[in-house]
C-alpha cells in the first residue's frame, strides 16, 4: 500500500516511521518504546476505520464523518512533518533505526527527550481522533494488491483510430461541406468561421479534430489551439503563432499587440486553417479574432464552445455557420457502449441486453458518459443483478446532471490508490499534455506508489496509469506502435471534478490566473501541494508565514516565476518543479541544499548555470532534471547522491569521474565522451542498475590518439550493463561512430537502440538481439545483405532507417522478414527512393513514413510507381515527405500523383499525408522550344544559383510553415 494517499494523507508513512523506533532493544530507549507502541496501536485502529470510510461515496458520509476524516488527514501530515524534522535535526535517515539510535546516543545530548516530546505532541490528538472514531464502530481493513496492467486496446482505438470513432461520419461530412466553398470566384473568397456548440462530453473536440486534420492539407498553414475556461490570452496568441509558423516564440517581454501584429503579417498572403477549441467567453474570442484577419484567400476558423452566446459571437457574419452538436443516436450509443465492453458491436450476451439498454438511456447519448460508464462495467461480472446495481446508482436527471453523476460514480468506483493518482492530475492546466514517464516519477516522489516485492516502482506506477486509461478517466494523447500510451490528457469535465474534490479535501491547491491568492493564506487548513498556473505565486508565498511554508510538500509551476522565498523554509518539500521558468537564476536556488526531504527536482529550461556545492545534502533526491540549463559541470558531491535514480542533463555537461558511486542510477541522459575522462567512462561499468543511457560520442578534441581507448572503455562498460533496456549513441557534429563497427557488444535485455551516424550497419546488430523492438539507424549506405540482417530481428516493431549517400541499387523487402514490424520510416536524404515491397512484405505494418528527393527518384529509379505499397496488407497510414530540391514543379506534382494512385490501389482506405520540403530550392522552367513538347533537361534551365540561395535564406528567415520548410526535422515527421 502507498505511504501517502489523498484519502488518508500520510497515515501509513507515520506508522512506518514510528515502528522504526521500536526496533532498538537497548534500555536507554525503553521509555521511548513504551510510548510509541500504544500510539502505533491507536493509529492502526484509526487507519482501519479511515480506509473503510474512504471507500464510501461522499454523499453517504455525514458531516461528523467528513470532519473526522479531514482532521486525520491533516494530523497525519503534521505528524510526519514533526518526525521528519526531528530525524533531519538528528542527521539520521528515516527508517534506518540502528543509525538513528547510534547518532541519537553519541551526537545529540538529550535526544531521547526530543523524540519523547515529539511523540507526546502527537499522542493527544491521535487519542482524541481515536475516541471520535469509536462512535462509528468500523474496523474493516483492506489492502491494495499489484497486478501488472496493460492498456486495453479497445480504449486506445476509440480515441486514436478514426475507423473506430462512432457517430461522427455524418457530422464530419456536414462540417466539411460548410468549410469548403468550391468554385467560388477568387476575389470573393472570404474568411469563414464555423462554431461547434453543445454540452460538455458530446465529443465536440473529437469531431473538430477529425475535420481539422481532414482539411489541413488544403491550406498553406494551420494551428490547433486549446483556449479553456481560464486562458492566458498572451500564451494562447503565442500558441497560435507558433502553430502557424512551426517556430517557438517566447512570450516573455511580448504584448498582445506585438503577437497580434506578428500573426497578421505572417498570414497576410496565406490561406490558413485555425481550430480554437473550448472557448468560454466572447471577450477571449474578440481578442483572438484580431490576430486572424479576413485575407480574402478562403481561410477558415473552427471554434468549439459549450455556450450558445459565444458561438453567436464567433459567427457574426452571414458567411459563418453555427453547428449545434446533438447527442448520439440510440444505435450509435449502443455501438460505442458495446465496443468498449465487448470489443465489437454485437458481443453483448443475451442476458445483459435489456439492462444495457436501460443503462444507455441514462447516458442520454453523451459519448463521455457512455465511455466512462462502459469502462466501469468492463470490470463488473457479467451478471444482470450486478449491472442493475450500477444502473440504480445513477438515477434520473437532466443530461448535464446525469453526466456529473456518472463521472462521480466513476471516480468513487476507483480504488484508493487510483483516486490518489487521479486527483494529483488536478495540478495540470486544461488541455495539458501530460507525459506518462514524468508523471510516474512525480507519483513516486509523492509517496503514492507502494513498494512491491520484485517489481520496480516505475512498473507499478505505469500499471496505475494504464488502469486510469482503461477506466476512461484519462484520455490517451500519444499511442506508440506497441500500444504504449506515452502521454495523456484529462477531459475538462473530469478535470473540473477532480479539482473540486482536491480542493475540498485539501489535497492540492491550484492558483489560477486572476485568482485571489488571499484565499489560500486565509484558508483554515494548511497548503500541502501548490500548483500555480498564474504569475502571482510570488505574492502568495510572500503572504504566507514561515510556518505555512514549512508544510508545503510540492510546488509545481506552469507559468512565469519572478522568484521564490528562502528555500530553507520549505522543510517538507518533496517535489520542486520550476521547469521552463527562464526567470529562475542561480540566486533563486540559494539554500537548495536545505531541502532535506526533496525527491524530485526539475530545473530544466531555466537560467540556472550552477548547482550548490553541497548538493549531496539532498540525500533522498531520486530525480534531477537539468536539461536546457546553462550548467556545464556538476559538483563533485553529486556522486554522493546515493538515492539518485534519474539524472537528466545537457550533452555538454562534465560529470565527476567517480560516477560509479551512484549505484541507484537507472536513467542517465546525456553523457558526452568528449567532455569526460576515460576514468569516467570506465566507472560507467559499475552502474549495474542502469536501464536507459544516452551517449554523445566523438573524437576527444585534444586526444585524437586515444580514440581507441575511449571506444574500448565504452564497449567494456556497456557489456557490463546487463539491465540496459534503452541505448542511444549519437555522434557529435562532423563525427562518425565507425569506431564501433568492429567491436563486440552483447545486449541481452536491450529493447531500444538508436545509433546516430555510422557508415554501415554493424555486424553486432543481428538476430541474437531477441528483445529489440525499436531500432533507429543513420548510415551512409544500406546494401541488400544489411537489410536482410535487420529483417531477421525476431521482435522488431519499429524501424527508422536513414540513408545519407544512397546505394544506387534498388532494395527489396520480401515476405521472409520483418514479420512483427508495425511502424517504419525510410529516409533518403540525398538520394531517390530505391525501395520495393514484394507481395507479403511486412505483414503487420500499419504506419509507413517515406522521405526522398524527387528528381533523384525519377532519374535513378524511374519514379515512385511500382514500389509495391499496395502489398503492405495491413497498412493504415502513409506519410510521404517529398524533397523538392533540384526538381521541377512538374516532377514534384507527378511524384505526388503517383503516390496518391498507389494509395488508391491499396485494398483498405489509407490515411494519406503528403508534404513538401525544400520547396524554395525547386528548379525554374526555361521557355519551351517551339517544336518541343517538353523542355530539355539542361543546366541552362536551372535557376540562377545566387537567386536560389537568396530565396533559400529568405524563406529561412521568414520561418515558413513546416510543410514547406527547408530543414529536415529528424525522426518525428508527423
């Protein structure tokens, strides 16, 4: 069971720490032991009652019970704070009893009196709570057990697979018709706004997203931006401009007027498509609308809102349209409901059909309610009486009230450990994309994830995340080729629910924009976790007393921060996340080493350039993220952080040589060979728990003759890392990894391998790597035999192969290999596409990305016809990036036409995306010869080199949209 939970606070953690005081048998501590034991017994009985009450729906609790639970939660936090302060003062480690008592006896005079005082301070309120508890006469106890949980593929399909979306085909076509005005005279192509309005949970965002992505290829630039109920208009304008230009902009120092003008200038001569999701008031629309003028090019704006008056404000011209979104039909509701529970439209057992129809009536055609309720029933035994209990718990009400009841039912149906993890998500702003890995790390730091014998905490945390996905409490945002959900979002209605509950039980305090910070300083309970989504956190922290600050366990920032008070006052702080706060500088983290309880520290993308020399005082620190900082060297004391598991830094950071002392380290990003010594490389071999390692490799600037020593040391160290699951080796600019060609590497557990640049595929990448599922390679040349060695990798699911020089030979993929591959990218940066898929090739492939130079494809391989895309039987998505460098417009258009025809020939309806790159470097046509049907291909028809170069530079400066950019963006082409 987790040490900390939303329902029970730190009750379990306190009992664990008190129990540590009982393990010493020396007579000096008999007085302490005699006082601790009754206190633990009292806490045990209180805990049993508390756990049973926490499983009840809050509407079944009376006021006395609620007050008792609140008091115990607050008391448990205060008790743990008191114990931790004593243990820190004693320079002892909580949980290590022998060390505790040794130090107490030898270092601190009268320390037994100190701990006795702490216990006496705790005892009285516990006894009072215990007496109140006896009135309830409850003594049941339950325990959370861990069971590895995988993502239910039925859930992710309903969110990310267009073919599984229910009831949207008709509305989608209707909206597309509204947004497309064909055969309209060019001068009268006005801006059109379409606003989708309807209740929360109807699927407005899903529908708008489908329409947006369908129409996106028809526009010069596009942006999808979530607005939300409490928007920072400056940030929204920045997101619109960044989306249109695909260039990040810093809002620091900008104004609304500056961003509006920049946006207007950029789209003045472009046909744009913008989706503004979830607008709550007309005032926000009026400001955002200023940045999106009518440029008479047929631009389009889509908005979604729950409020009819807002939709009317958006659609104030006769060309605009309001689309009122209604609930699902009975048939579509049934299809959605059955697909989630049974995996098909007709999988419902006969005995459940009638009660299923009754339950669906309560959902009133609301997709969110239908999915959420179906996710509850997916785990309920298929017995009619069990389903009737769920049905009866909803009751009859209006659609909006029913939605709230269903969401509340879904929340209270969660076990306590999942309630805690879900409530923690109330720290995030609306529509925020939450990365799974970082979220799990925070859960661990907060104490929400229990220790389970033989299973890493991250594994348990990931299982909790998956279960929340399966229960439809969070929505997948990024689903990988293997079904893993990398990130999620929280639906705004669920966010409203969990923010309300978190505030009520004082689990998280969220400071929104334009919110009065005094409500927290005048609050009757102490702030334990503070998430700030505004720029007034400094005012709040300044108003809080030193005692108030000493109880804060987490500070998470999502906005600009000028500074924070004396860090030494935050004695209970476990999580400090100031990531992306560029205003944070070195003086802001003075006394950082006094945060003795700190477990998670994120200073990424701040202006920090050095850490305190006494960083090793943070003895419980598990995660340290310094990516994007100006730090060039870590303090020597860093290696004494014995609990450090995840260390994330920039590529150019110098580590202390003795990194082998960090025995708990599991994730290390990034390590530069050129910045560190051979001894450091040798010490890596001692990090036997290492699971994720990213290395940048090059010839050391001053040690050219020692390249072999570095290579040998690295290979020797890597061969000792038996638990390594992910390895990335990148060369630094202008360097190659050819020194790794002839080495011998063995990776029994390796699942992911990324090699930045090497001339050929090394021989040690072969079928013996039986756990490898993800492979990315950048090579000069791929020969037929190289490709064959990759085909035989038994479990490969993802392959990215980038060829920089080309082989001038056609490569073929037959039916013998790549039997498990689900997603692949083939990139020819300086050559044409020389690849053919034979019948039966890649039988499981679902997504294919291609990048090639158009002219070279036509000249060397006779175009893109006949490459066998139709032979990829399970292909669903085809993304093609056409490099226009050195090609004529006719060649590019012919290549794109061939791709479309190949997609049309496929047996299933493919999702096709074609994008142009380096369009500025296309060749101009010379005048036609009078008798020639086509222009000759001579050097004279090429554009003036100076002119081409000028256009190239100009387009770079203007930051044209990504589909016409001159820069290749790397691995992610979607």
